[in-house]
C-alpha cells in the first residue's frame, strides 16, 4: 500500500467535497459551493479550480506505484 502524504490527503478531501457537491446538484439542484461562496464569485471559482486540480492529482495518485 502507498503511504499518503499531506498533499494526497488534501487532494482526497477536495475530491470528496467536489463529489458531494455534484451529488447535491444532481439530486436536488443545490450547489453548496455557490450557496456558501456566492454564484461564480472569486472564492467559488477558486474552490472549483482546486477541486479540478485535486481530481487531476488523484488520477496521478491512482496510477503511481
């Protein structure tokens, strides 16, 4: 099993947050990130960007040995 560092854990948490947010959007048409930070505010865009970067990092993490 691969040992996880701080970046791995942060990326995992961000991907989980993103997944839960998409679940809320799909099931209830409720965007939690937009509700907290404002619709397409600078903070919301930062959160969305970080979640996307975390997903890319998780692709790397899932394929490294």
